[in-house]
C-alpha cells in the first residue's frame, strides 16, 4: 500500500484533539509564510477547519463501511483468493467517491 494511503488511514483515526493540533499547525504555517490574511478571528477559522476535516473524514469512513458491506456480499470470491480484497476495495471506493463527488 502506498505511503499516502497509510497517512490517510492514520488521519481517519485522529481524535478531535489531534485534528485540532493539525489544523492549528497548518494555519500557523500559512500565516507565517504570508499565504493567508485572516478576515475572521483565529478561533472561528480553526473551528471551521476542524469541522471541515472532521466532516471529510466522516464521509470517507462511511464510504469505507459501505464498500466493506458491498464486498462482504462477495466474500467467497475474496476468501478463495480469486480477487485481491484491498485492490477491489480501493477500486470500488474510488468509483463511488467519483460518483458522489467525494474527494479522497
């Protein structure tokens, strides 16, 4: 599995506190590099960033559960080794994500 997928899987398991730390660091870096000009107070911006990331991760988690359920219906093929579960999982997940406008 590519490193990027491991990072995404790790992000999906972040607590609210960890998400808050990540967003604070991202905003701090953007400010320090002069890439953003804040038009609202920092706390409001951080709250919105946290909400956006949490919403995205929740949507992806729900998609993962749905794909898992779909593939369970074909578990005999997976168990027999006829298909590579991870490969099929990723193919189905990306197809559904494209159809639903979910950015992975």
